[in-house]
C-alpha cells in the first residue's frame, strides 16, 4: 500500500466530513494552511451524571486525571488504580456524590466491537472514532478498562 493510499484510508477512518478530508489532502500535497479540525480526541476514562443532571467526565492517564463537570475543569486527581477496574458497574465519588458510570457509544458500535473481539477479523473501523472518543479502545484498537466495563455491562444485560 502506498503512503497516499494509507493516508487516504486514515482520513476515511478518522475524519468524518469529506470537506475536511479534502482540506487535509490540500495541506499535505499543496502546502496550504493546516486545517483547524477535527479537534483532538481526549478519551474519557469515566463518565456519569450526578443526581442533579451534571455531566461528570474524567480524562487523562497515568498519575494525572482531570475531573470535568459540565465542561469545566474542577480538579486534578490521581486515580489510576480506581479507574483501571473492569467490573461492569463503576461508581465514582466526587464532591459528596456517588456517580454511576454511563457510556456514549451507540449500541451498534458496542455490538460491532464485541463481535470483533469474539470472532476476530477486521476491526470495525466505521465505529473507530466513536469508540475512541468514548474511551472504549485505544489508538491500536485495544480494549481499555472502560471498554471492558462497557462490554461487561452489555453482556450482563443480554438475555
């Protein structure tokens, strides 16, 4: 596969809008200004809602995670051990609230991921950006602890 073919394949997988893909091609081939998007994906390691409806997200890795509430950074925490569990239901305590984990990936994406892991074959590339943004896979399409929790929850709910 040529470099151009690989680049086009990556654009197809990670950049959903054709206009933006074309802007990246122009940037690479004709040295025009770099496109402003898509925005970088900062995978979620935990997401849930408080009883009041506020969205709590934890992003980061290693020994520094950021707690975001309704889009505002609230604090930085060290929680690698707490967030690396793979049981199906994770609760996170923050600011006096116990928050149950939720997931944003579509049921189609979760089914495709489960099928890929069970049956092998080609990864479900059409869902790659959705699965990555929800923190279920890493850039190598390996399952993250959050991904294991999501799939365990799906399996627990299956009849």
